């Protein structure tokens, strides 16, 4: 389901906490929370990254832990494009917006004369992209993301997930807080199941942030190696709906 976008193209999510460790495992050994990994993050492979996530959650949700974080303070923020949903070959919300214009165009005959609707209906996306603020989606500069988060939530998050250089200010701001904090980058490395891109990509470029991740303690999630499942099988939703009907 495609949800309505916040105008800053950032999903501000308050969660119980699903996070990654500030200091990932280096030895690949069994994690302290290893017993629970079998039923946690089922779409992930049993990698160092996954065990680091589980360990961090255990650390900050165990009342006896000195790093315990009260539930109300377990705030996580996520970039949208490339983190919560795909941004290749085009951002999800752009595809949705273009499709939606065509769907409701019959109720708006004036759109045949108005931009950017006129160009969208004619399939002329080049004109749409050249239309400026009135004709294209506005993208928030990475430096503005911490300001937007603070304005909406009013406090610094515990974790932040992104996938591009533009997300670096959000990750840096989150990491600079007191107590256990984390930042993570989703690295698109799976050309077979999704898309493979980073340094040379025009959309979702991941270059400088990837180079700085290790030094800054950011976890890099390798999509190809860390994720067992990228997309739910096409028949999974149908099967679930059928099971629900039978029950």
C-alpha cells in the first residue's frame, strides 16, 4: 500500500524499536540475543548485521541495562526513497502521482490545458521535469532533514536509517545525541532482486557517506548479503487473503 507522503519525503516513525548496533560484531560469533534471532527479522539472513540489530534492541529494551531507553523515547526516523521503498527506476511516489493524474483526469477537463497535467497526460515527462516547482516534485536538501525531524517530532531520534549521501546530515545529527544511538545506511547491492547502485547513480547516490560510514560508526546494510527477502512473493498476499477467508 502506498501511503500519503509527508511533504519532506521523510517517514517520521515512532516505533517500539527495531534498530542496529552502534558497534557491529566483528568476529561473526553468536550474539547475546542469538536465541531470539530465529523469530526476529525473519526476512534477514543470519549475518553480523542482523545479530547487531538484535543485540542493540536487547540492550536498550532490557530494564536492567544501563543503556535502557523508555518506550516513549524509542524514536526512529527513516528516509523514504531507497530506504522504505524503491527509488529505481523512478521514485514510488512519482509513479503513483503520474498514475493518479491519469486516473482522475476525466473529472478535470481543465487539466488538458494546465501544466504539469497537460504534459503528464501526453506522456511528456521531459516537460514535467523542466517545469520547476509547479511541474516537479521538490526534493528536500539533506541538510534540512534534521530541521524537519525536529519540527515534527521535537526531539532527537535514537536511530536513523537512510541510503544516500543526502541522508548523512540526518545520521550525523542522530549519532551526536547522548546515550546509545545508531545510524544505518541501506546499500543497494542486489541487481537481481532489486537494483544495484551507489556512487554513480543520479538518484540515491551513495558515495561520500559510504566512505565515511566505518569511521563514524554507521552500520551498512548490504541488501544482497543481509536480506533473505527483498519483496514478498506475488502470490503471498493472495494466499494470506485466502487463508483469512477460509478461517
